[in-house]
C-alpha cells in the first residue's frame, strides 16, 4: 500500500536509512563525553572506541588501522586524496565520476566510458604509457547507474606505470567486497546506513600525507579537527551490518523493478554489465525526469533523478551523457533500494511506474 504520509523510500544511493546497530552505536558515542585526544581516563575511553572503529573499518578492506584517516564524509575523503596524491602529478579521472572528484580536480584529463558506462581501458593504457607521475581516480560503482568499474584492470595498469590509484568506493562499500590494497579509498558512513557526518580515506600504507585541514594535529597530523565520535562509531556499526546483508535478496527485487519498467517502455542504463545489486537507472524516453519524479512523489515514492542540483532542479546527467545518451540524459530516474526495502513496496512501485509510463510516455 502506498501512503503519502509514509513515503516509500527508494533512494538509498542518496543516503541509506539508519541501521539499528548504527543507531545504538551513535547513542553509545553520544554518551562518551571525553575527547579522544585527551589523556585522562574519559579521553582514553573515547580513544579506545575510536580506534576500535578504525581497526574494524580498515580490516574490512584488508588494511592495518594506521591506513585509515577519518573525515566528515565521502566528499572530504575524495578531496583529501586528490590534495594529497594529486600534487606534482597529472590527474586522470573517469568520465562518470561523482562531482566530489570532478570538482576537486577541475583540470583533470577525462577518460571516456562506453555506452554501458565502462571505462575505456585502452585509452587509459595509452595515457599512462609515458610513465609520467599520475593520479588516476576511478569509482568502484557509479552512484547513478550502479555500474561497476573494472578495478582490477585499472589497478594493473596503474601498477605497471607507477601511477597512484584513488578509488571512490562510497557506493560499493558494505555492498560489495573490495580486495585492492595498493590504492587509496574514499568511504562515506551515511551511504552504508550510518549517520551523516563521518567518512574515511583509506591509504595504501600507514604514511604521512599533506593534510587538507591542519588544526590540532588529530588523525596523526593527517586531518585536524576533533573526530565526530558518535558518527564514526555509527559508520563502523553500519559497515559491519552492511557486509552481513543478504544483497542477493535485494537484487531479486531490483530485477523485478527492471522487468516491469522495461515492459512499460523504459530502458535500463548499463543493463548489460555488472552493477550494484540495489540500483536501477530507468530512462523513459520523452518524459522529463522532473515530471517522473513529481508523479512518483505524488504516489508516495522517493526516488531521484540522475543528477539533482542543490537548487532541487534536475539537470541532464553527466553520467548518462558520457554513456552516449542525448535527450535520455534528462529523462532518467534512479531507483536505489535501501537495506530495509520490503517486497510489497517494490510491488507498489512497479504498479505506480507502469501507470506513469502508460499515461505520460504516450502523450
Ligand atoms: N562519491 C560518490 C560516488 C557519491 O555517490 C557521493 C554521494 O552521493 C559522494 C562521493 C559524496 O559523499 P558524501 O555525501 O558522504 O560527501
């Protein structure tokens, strides 16, 4: 049943609903009154909890604790990596990277993707062939389409040419395993079901970096500012719970959405390649994304357009444009199923989508 007063939330890639374990961990963090940098007993207890969170998150990525620098979220982690590893290096980024990367590296060379959203490895190989010092930024999974990058191949090319690889794993962390250890990795707590306000940059090794924020020398001089302990504890708990999630059950619900949407006339961006289990980018030719969003919102469904400006307006998606879409780049919505989605919500969404497609795409 859809109910406008209790909307059906299908916008997990914008932010996952708070997981129960994360809520508990946040509350426990709020009760820790000490500052993790203080040497007295209260400070030491806060520090113990902070370091426990750090080692759990690092271990999930096959790394030691000293590689994990806490940040305010994914945007800061990407900016920190580009600041630390971009200096004195040429920067190459994938065409479908998030604005957190694109805006932090405005002069980067852009590596194109194919019509499924997959990075052109041959062009990357050619660009790296001169062996010049380079930072390569490639996302693990795209936030709009869910398309997964060929990370093992990218890492091999970077290894051969001595380039530093930075991976934005904001959308894949907790949803998919991650085995590369020789790259930096950006994480965001609220995309895993933690609270907003915490993220992390994982480094390839325990090393000093040129900090974006200096201040009191926290995070061993790599990121100044008192750590937001409740948000960090919430992120660690969310990460543990996300890794234990049955994602194939969510993928089965996602398949149902796509079957119904395609039968109703939609196209699924990146459908031929591996994607996140929860994400569908549905292009409905001839119907503006804004109109689709408003129609579904009135029916009680929270989904999003490929690319929403901070003004709330819907712009053409740079991701879909890079994949060769023309008008379709402003006629797509993203459905991203949250960890707590229920089958009846998906069924209700399918009915609403079918009705919308029948009514609007024939006009
Ligand atoms: N990178 C990707 C792929 C994202 O999807 C997002 C947020 O949507 C970010 C980075 C930024 O993360 P945050 O909201 O934690 O700053």
